[in-house]
C-alpha cells in the first residue's frame, strides 16, 4: 500500500512539473504566435486590397458582439484608403473535406462588392483541395455582390472544399450585410 502511494505521489509531482513547464512555455510563446498570425493576415489583406491600403482590426467589443451572432467569425479588419474607410475584410471558419477547418478572408468594398478572397488556412489534400488557394479559383469571387448568395463553379475533384470555401464567403457576406454595412 505504501509503495502504491509513493508511486502515485511521484507520478503527481512529475505531472505537476510537466504542466508547469507547458504553461510557462505557452505564456512565453503566445505573443509571438499571435504576431505571426497577424502578419499572415496582413499579407492576405495586402493581396486582396493592395499595398497602398491600411488595415485596422475591428474594435474588440464590436467583434465580440458579432461573434455572439456568428460564431464562425474569426477576425474583422477595417480597410482604409488614406483616412477614409473603404471596406472590410472578414475572416471566417468553415468546414472542408473531412470536416477540416478552412479559414477564408473575404474583402468587401463599402458598396458590397467582393474585392477579393483568399483561403488563408487549410489542411486540404495537396494537389486537389489545395487548388482552392490558387487565383484560378479565388478570382472567381471577385466582383460578386453581397446582396445575394455567392456561388462559383467548383473545382473538379474538390467539390467539398469548394463548397466549404463558398460557405465561408457566404458567412462573411452575411456578417457584412447584417453587422457592417450601413
């Protein structure tokens, strides 16, 4: 009995030390991880809206209100041309092939036209579902208007991924229409 308690205590100490080390390393790296994620978002924003624009994350309080209504919303950015608000970029999570996460970033002008779309995160099959990142597919969304459901031709062999991306774009359209457009 004493041996069992001794082994349990040793196991508890090892587990507690391991958890402490993990907590410390998480605390040390979380800011860097957030910085890398933001840099990826900024790069995608520049691809969609162009280098000459400035991007500002939507006010945290307002973003939280939107997330309560639409849980798939990841981030929203205001896009500025000089001092003037010129549009919004909305990051949405949707499901792809095998229920994997797809993160799309859709840019809207203030009049509701899609400026561009990028699939910024995915784990789709290389050479099949990953084709959704190529301009041949992403450019199909450009110029579509947010006033109606957005559909484009799917990628042959990657129908589920294509529909997942369209779902993300349409969720972004919904957020734009219901929460951001005036």
